[in-house]
């Protein structure tokens, strides 16, 4: 019997200890050698709060790779999490064809470098959006690869814990059909060893894909095992077939974690709406099996591979339709617009149009106190050293009524705790808790441009979000237009939106934000289009959760969500009073 990495068991030389020793030996292989002696670094392919991914070319073979550069941190639990990621990925890629290959590892005084297989086909999400004719046959190929990967990973005694479409990549070219052999699975940053009969007790991953047992019960008790990966695969297939998540619906990104936990915990969803009319009953059946709320009744990945849908789907080549593609595109980019609105309102000093307006002036004072070196940028170390002041700021963001328990969703870059049970652990309770690992998650979620530092606007927006407070849509729209509509024509172009973004973000990213709100596809956003994009989900907050109306032909008017377990987005069993009010407000800043 061996232990889960984050369960806190202290057993001599269990499989986790062995894996950490393997990773240390992996690092020693290239000791004294510089990664840049072997690879020429090219463009940045992606970045997060403490790392970047580069396109790199081997100097001698000329083969191309993706090099993940991760900043070294002094915290022991972060060091162990990276070692475990290396160990799990090394074992996975040796045994599982669908795992992104870890070629070799380097380190220097500042960074660790993971040289990875380059998946030139990009994300599955992007391919579906670009090709525009995704069908059930394609979805079956992706799910076959995903379940095969999960089954093999579980066979190694490993839970992935961050299964989602954004971690699925392709090796095939843009004009080639998707096959199971072309799909690769990445990001082992939250993966951990777990034997049969052992359980995790710390929530991690991206909330939209978390199983009820990962979210935890109303009392905050979290207890789950490898079966949670199967649930996440079910959510992933649901998204691939209709373009939104089953729990929270099309506008889940506007809900607080308090709301989402309640909806997921209830486990209720439906297949209503025009988008589902073209999906086979067999596909719906396999989704329902994967989204079985009781993990003891949920089939394993290996069992699901024999489902008849995989045979039937071979002949199901009818495109799922433009609506699904539009939904998927919105889901892929939805959080950006909300983040942008929060940052602009924070920059302009508040003006939040609801009863829980934060004292932005006070938050700016706290920022100045935290900024130890006066460079107007907060590093994680500066926040960590003054964690009590951050707790006060989070509580003061709503004049004492903050719901600190409504944390920002975590992405693949945040790590689970190390051995010994570090971390906040639960998925349920509120209260003014903020330990180092929760602060890490908050920091990563708030770092809009991924440069590893927070400016004053990112900090203020993060404190507002931690309190469950966001600017009302008219205030946000007015603030954005006042800030950058330089020619006063009543429209925002990508060039104008880029003025709002941190300097490190590109015109392409500004264009993506414009496209999200640009309903008439004229390449610019009117005041009305922006306000509608920001207000759309409010119009549906009273509808039943997980349910979409029979007519979803009127965009923005027909999507709905059914309250799970008594109330759409209310505080429910997670709290009452101020928490109930807070749960009705949108999260302005989420992990992208």
C-alpha cells in the first residue's frame, strides 16, 4: 500500500518517495550543462505566473521541442511538487503513448527546464473552433484517447487531477482529420500517486471539471480518488459536444465558486436545447455514466472504453453545428472580458455599482504597505511575507463582509500540497482562511499578464473577487469606453483594447477579447455590445440550473441554468446572510 502525495501519510519509502528520488536523479543527468548549449530558444508559446514555454530547436538534430521554463522557488512544497511532476511525466510517457513526452530536464541557478515533445497541432479546443465542422466521430476519437490515457495512468497508480480540454493537444496538421493516435495529454503539475483504497483530502484542479467528491460536502469534507478523473472526462465530452459545461451552463464563468460548488454537489444536468438535438442517445448515455455523482457507481475508464458509442460514432459524421462552435469559442475565452472589466474599474478607483462596494482607496494603501521595495509591483514573496495584511485586505474589501472561502478557480499551474498535509484542503467552508498555498492560487489567478508580479490594479481586482464583488456592467462599460475610446466614435477596436492590457500582452490577445463581444462581426465592439456581453448571464441567474430552454436559437436569451438543490446560485448550505448576497454576484477575476 502506498500513499497519496497530498494525503499527509508519513510512510517510509513509499512510491512517492521513490518517484521523488527518480526525479532528483533525472536532474543530475545534465548537471553542469546549460540547456542553451543544446537548444536554440525561439518564440514564447505560453506563460504563467512563474514560468514560460518556449519553442526550441535542437542545435544538432534541428528537431523542434517545447521547453517549459519554471522559476525556482524556496518553498519546499513547490520544489517537491515540481519533482513529482517530473517523476510522473517520465513514468507516464514511458508507458502511455498519449502522454506528452518528457525528453530531458535541465536546471541552473534560477530555473528548471523541462524539454517536452512539441505538439504542433495545438490545442484540441482551437482545432475545433478553427475547422468548424466537428462531429461525433471526431469527439469519439478524442474521448477514446482520453479514456485510454486515464486507464493507463490509473494502472500506474496515478491520478491526473486536472483533466480538461485545455490540456489536450494534437500532433496532426490543421487539414488532417483527428484520430485517437494524434491526441496528447499534458500538464502533470497536479498529478499524484494514489493506490486503490487511498484518498486525497485536498481540493485541486479547475472547478468546472471537479467531481462532487472533489468539491466536497457542505461541511467542507473532501475525500476522492482516481475516479474523479472519469468525471472530468465526462465534463470534457459534454463541452466538446455542446460548447459549455454541464454544471453552471454557458455562463458558468460568471458564477462564484460558492455557486458552482453547490450546483456540482447536486450533480444535476440535462441535455435540453437545440444543440443537443443532433447528438446521439448513445453519446448522452456515456456522458451520463461518467457524470454519475456516486464515485462508487461510476464506471472506470477501462470499462467505458467498451461502450457501444465508440462503434456507433464511426458513422456519425454530421457536423454538430455553428452554435456548438460559437458556444465553445465563448467558453474558451470568456474569462478575459470579465478580468478586463475588473482591472479597468480598479484602475479608475472603484465606482462599483452594488451594495458591497469595496473601499478601493484602502486597498491601494494596503498595496503600498505590501510593496516593500517601492517598485509598484508585488511579488509572491512580498505577499507571503505580509500574509496577515492580505487577510485584512480580503476582509476589508467589503467592509468586513467578504467571503474569503469563495476562492478564485485554480488552473493547472497551481500545485497540490506536499507531504504532511499542507494546504487549506476543503471545498466547502467560508471564513477568513488564507494559508501560503491558498495565497499562491490567488496570486496566479490575479496575475492577468502572467509576468509573476501584480500591479495595483491586479491586486485591487483580486481582492474584489476574493470578496465575491464585481463591477456592475454599466459601470464597467462606461469605465472601459472612457479609458480607451480615444476617437470618441463609440466603438472599441483591437488597437484600443490593447491599450487596456499589460504591455506583455499582444494585439492577437486584444483581438480575441474584441471577437468575444463582437456580435455583428464587424471587427469592433459597440457600447451596447460590450454591456450585453457583460450582462448576459445576469438575465439567466434565476432559471433552473443545468437546464437550457427548448429554443436556444436566440443567442443570449435562451440559455438557462437550473438551481441545483434549491436555488440557483444562492448560498444554500454553504452559508447565509452576507454569503447568500455574495454568491449572487459574478466573479470578476478568474484563472484563465
